[in-house]
C-alpha cells in the first residue's frame, strides 16, 4: 500500500504529483530548499521538509538530506519527478534499502537505459532500428575518423553519459574531427565525469518523436502513443511539444509503438518511461534513447488519452496490474504544450530573475496551466528557467494551435522577462501552423527573425 | 568555486540590483560570496566583489535589550544532544553541542555563536529538518 508519498522534486512537477496524490487520498510530503519556501508545491503538500540551502547540490541533490527527509517523514513511497534523482540508481537503491518504494522503474532497467551504448545494444537486440554508428564506445580519435568515413559525414560525437541535449557535437569533415573530439571529450568529462564517446550518423533535419510507455510489475507493458517534440532550442532542449504527431501514417504509428514496447520489454521495464526516436522525411525511424522517468511533456499524452500518468505510476508502483490493455488505449483530439521559461528572448535567452509583479495566466476551455509561481513570487537564479507549462487541447491540430495562440496572447507576466513573446511569434509562423516542422525549425526561425 | 560559479553570482547580483538590495551574500557548503553593489552607479559598472567567509545566521534578534541567536540544524536527521545541550550551559562558537544522525552517520552540530543557552527546542531522537532551530542562545 502507498499511503504517504514524498515528492523528491520542486516546482511545477512536484505540485503536479501532489495534485494526483490528493485526488487519490494519499498524504503528501514536499521537500524544499530555503530559496523555495514560498513555492506553491510547498503550500500544496500536507507537510514539507527543508532539505538545504538554495543551490541544487545543497538541497534537491543532497542525497543524505533527501533520503533522511523521506525517512523522518514516514513516507512509504517517493516520487522523483523528472531530473534530480529520477534516473539515479543510487537513489532508488538507497530507498529500497530503507524499505521505501521508488515510484519508477527497477534499478536494473534504469541502469540498462542510463548508458547510451548499452541502451543502443538493447534496442538492436529488440529489433528496433538505430542510427548507424559506432558499435559502442569509440576508443580514440583515429577510430572515430574511420567510423565517420564509413557511415559518411555529417556525424555526431555523443557523450555516453550525456543527456538533456548536453554532450553532443556535430562534425562535418575529418579535418574538424580532431579538434571537436578533444572538445567533446573534455566537455563530457567536466559535465558527466565520463569522457567515453560514441559516433553516430547525423540524420539531417529529423523529427524528434517519442513514444510513452507504461508497464506494471506483472509483465504487462503498453504504449500510450507518441509525442512530437521537434521544436527544440539551440541547446536541443524541447520548447513546444504535441500529441499526436499529426502527419504520421497509421502504419508508422503502429510500427513505432510496437518497437517502443519491444525495447522497454527487453529490459523488463515497469512504470512510466519514454522511448525517443528520430524520424526522417521518408518515415524511417531510429531509436535515440529511453528516459526512465516521467517526462516534462507528459500532459499532452494525458490530454489526448484521458489518462492521468502519475495515477498510473502510483497504481503500478503499489503492485496493481495495468487497468487497461493496449487495445483499450485510444486517443482523441490534439494537444500542445508550450514551456514558459524565465528567459529573455531579446538577450539570447539569458535567464531572467526577480520578483514577478504581475501574472495573468490564460484560461478557458481546453487550457491547462501547470506552474508553481504566482504574482509576488521571486524567480531565483539557482534552478531551471522553466516556470510554467501551458497545455492546450483542441479537436484537431488547427484548433489546438488557435487555442495556443489565443492563450499566449492572453498571458501577461511583468517583473521578469519570459519567452512568451518568442512563443507568440513562433505559433504564428506559417510552417509551424502547417505542421511542417523538424529539429531544424528553431535554428531556421531564429535565423529569419 | 565549484558550486558558486560565476553565472550564479552574476544572477544573484542582477536580482539584487533589480530589487534595490545593496549587499549580496551567497553561501554554498564551505564557499561563500559577498558583494556590495553601488546602486548609484549605472548597471554596466562592475560591482565591488569581495570573497569572504560568511556566517549563515541572520543578524542577532533583539529582545528587551538582550540579543538571542539560534543554533540551527545543518542536516536532516535525528537529533542527539551533547553534554552542553542544556539550559544555562555556556557555549563557545564552534563547540559541539550535539549531533544529527543521518543514514547511520553521526554529524556534529556546532554552536554558531558564543553565549548561554536559554532554551532547548528539541530532544533526544527528535527528527529535525535543515535550518530548524535547535536551541536559543543569549549572546
């Protein structure tokens, strides 16, 4: 039984998890840093425990303090949200040792998917197409050049331990490879403490399409269709996501859904996870990686399937069987999420901090806002700049885009700079409205602006 | 400066300037930063930066002419009082007054001030959170 859940996260996702727990009659415990004491996630929880000073390493990433918060709170389960400890096996293992349920996949599954080379091998074993590239870690620069010439330029140098768009370099010729190889390795060592690199073919202007999966602890595993996440910033971070991928053929949807289930099943996956793919203009798809946690953009899947993903996570974590079969999962309509960030679009998206003096959020039919901030809240420099998620739903993509446009126009924030003006321009772009997008969209759009 | 990178400090300074604060103090683990902003100068001017050790505690609280400070928990866990942890005991800054047990490890709690303990706020085995007041000290 799960009766009391500690949410080992902050901000909008902590609040989102708390909301579902409350609906399910589960007691909630928030954790917070001294800088976050006024966040809505703290106010919404039944109780809250301060775990440290402002910086992430002192608080949300302070393993001993977060684990002890779980222990002294008497929580019988921990929801990790996304980021922070959500994909750290050490955290899940420590909780297991304390007799506290980790609401997520098994340590074995996190491990299998946490290493990009191992994940790719698992995908190949599950007959899932992968991007052509090195067969595992590349030993040295000479090998990297040999592989790159074999598969053809451009190629990507990718840190084995990378993630969130970090640790990736594009190389266009053997002449550049030497210099970029060292740079990428140094970056990987500094960011992830692991300099191991992969070489992969760079698929030109692909779409980023991911498939949501969820499994129970009895071997049942289903997918909840796809999300189209091609609108990414220059650092490969998603900005606008939608579900379904409107231009996708039914045949491709079926093939990708089945491939995602095969990959997840291959590592004995349970709980919620996302299998990410690149899709080229000829509907070839390639396994990219699997995220072994709830995703930021999960609300678009919720909107079109009518399911509460956090509820499903908790239900399978407490040993229940999945309440529905693959055939019973249906989707209807179209949903789009826009990530609202405290970043100044006129200053190369530099983080903006300070007091929010005005916060007029949009509303109305088909509009959902997930946020932990409000007028009077202070944005601090210590955390990710995402301050809200605006999710809209429409009967089809055109209606969803219209709703998003109206909602963004209605959204007024003062005191800090946000990316809202940029999003307003983006949703008015003719290619965006036509759904003619790829991961090359934002760089092109910014170039034209 | 591993934790307190320049980016963090710059943001903090910008926030301070936007809100009209003169002094910025940031602390992360053993590292501390203190900056004094000259609010009369234009934003482009470089603020005067001083790196110096900082005490976590806020300014002493004044009550009827006496100054009190609190000894606070610097970890999450279970508190165990030391021999000095009692009303009327005199403590010096840096004295070990108890410990916080976390994950089987005992972490010393030291007094951040010198003075006389006037009130103890937690007892043996009490769970404590980060920053929680453990005792009041008349300084």
